[in-house]
C-alpha cells in the first residue's frame, strides 16, 4: 500500500515564530522548526534562542557594512590620488589605472551587501597589493596614513569574521 | 473517476533524522523539528584558520611577484628562475600541508582525449585573441602588460628556458596553487560560486597588470569552473600550458 501524507486539516494555524501557515497535525513548523505542540517552556526557549541569533546577526551585519564602507573609502582615495597625480604628471595611464582601481572597489563594495565574504576577501587582497607596490616604490608610504590603514585592515578582518558567522546563522534561521 | 496524483504524493521527501515523510520544500521536519539542510561540519574557528593560512600563502606569492616585477635588481634570468623556484616550493609546501584535500585532484576521472584536445584548442584560440587585443590596447593607452623574460642572457638555452619557466612551471604550479590549494580552501569557507570568483580574482590581480585584468579574470574563472566540473587539475594544467606556450611563441617570433 502506498504511503501517503495525512491530509491537511481545514483549520489553518500560523506559526508563532515565523507566521508561516501550518497544519494542526504538525508537531513542528516546517519553515523554522518551532515546536507547535511543545510545552510553554520549549516554545519560549525556541523564541529566545531565535531572538538571540537575530540580534547576533544584526551585529555581524553592522561589521559587514563597515567593511563595505572601507571598500568605498579606498575607492575614493584611489580616485583622488589618481586625479592629483595626473594633474602633476599628465600621464593618462596613471589616471586610467586609478579609475580602474576605483571602479573595482566600488563594485566590491556594492557586492559586499549580497556576498560579503567574497567581496571583502577580494578587496582585502587588492588593498594588500596596493600597499606592497607603494612600499616597493617608496618605503615611506608604509607609515604614511598608518591610522587609516590600520582602521581599514581592522574593518576587513572584522568583516570577514562577521561574514563567516552571518552565513552560518542565516543558514540556521533559514534566511537565505 | 481516476484523478491526478495529489501534489503531496508527488512532492515529498524524507527527514534526514527521523525518516518521516515531509513536503519537499520543508526546511525543518514537521515530525521531529530537525533542520533539513546538510550541516556544514567546518566550524567558524576552522574557517578563520583556513583564511589565515590562505592569506599567508597568497602573501608569500604576492611578495615574490612584486619583487620580481618591480625591483630592477631582480630583473635577471637567474633571479627569474630563483623566484619561480620559490613560488613552486611555497605551493608544494601548502599543498602537502593540506594533502588529503589536494590528493584527489591529481586523479583524472573520466579522462577523454577528445575533451583534452578541445580544451587545448580553445586555449590556443583564446591566446591568439588576447595577444592581438592587448597589442591594440597597448597602442591606444600605453600601460604595463605582461612581458615574459626571454632569457636572452642564457645563450642557446634561452628558448627552452623561456618555455620551461613561462609555460611548464606556471601551468603546473599556478594550477596547483590557485585551482588546487586556494580553491579547495575557499570551497570549505563559502559556496562554489563565491569560491570560483575569489580564486579567479586573486589569480588575476597577482599578475599586477591592469590592462590584462579584462582577460585574466575570465580565463581564471574558466579554469576554476573546469576544475570544479572535471574534478581534476590536469585539464587546467594543459589549458594553461598551451595558453602560455602560445604567448611565448608570439613573443619569441612576433
């Protein structure tokens, strides 16, 4: 005899946690895992646990946003630097190069909203290249703007760590 | 009256934990409450360690590339070979440190000569297109392009050394490093789409040429996609070899 699913009852209930329509015959919500027929304590624990995760996710998203802002900041610096150098040297290649860097960082900054881990990792790598090349050209540049460099690198590190945690929580809370 | 099968009978699956029948779109089991997505066993701490390790690898390779490209004292054939050796040694070290993950990539499942020839032909065509496009772009906007060391100071061995250094070594070690070690690491910390893009982007920017980014990124993305699809580094190694060999030939005989 073929196994068949029980028919849904006519009475539609809604999950207290995520408001998805569920059947009264279900023990758990199929969208978020809320214990529909659990004890009051079990239900309160579930809601608390989910709320804590949502709060953590909000904090992680703030760090990701800061890392995104760091990408935009580098883009602005790159364009400004390119314009200033072009004004003094009149070399089109320098302006073009800085424009390309600016566009790449803007694109990565925009992408960091959807795929923060990939965007921040890529931005951090490109930033590292720019720092190393500047240092080879003129070692003094390692310390120039050191505070900005430390802040940006710090934002990238926190952004990467937050992106890892945020992806994990989104998976658990079914927010993908 | 024979009715059509109900939606529920056709669209159900079985819970990963209690084996109860549940709707196919369920993210949690309605019987036991367990999550239905395959749980990733890599913890956040492990992912951070992987990122740190990859950063060290990339940092070493990056430093070598920067020194060899922009420090005049290192722009000799001997230093070229030294740097190639250092990059190879770095790649081997990191690959062996992660050997259980890397070893399966050395197999060649479902080897097909036809496929290999097709991939290599595509690589040669890509090299031709890139060569002429770069030449045109360079005439329009003078900027840095990738110029291979022709080892002219090494006498009659120059062409062989050039091909060995520019086609053979990079084909194997760059594939092992970027589509082997780096891509495997990225797959542990993110989804395949992000991993492919990041490996392609990192590979492209390390060549330190703005003008070449327009072809390096698609090339590296293509290589990473093939590596994932074919589950081996060997197709990529041959594609890379023929691509670089074509570039060497153009430079030796413009």
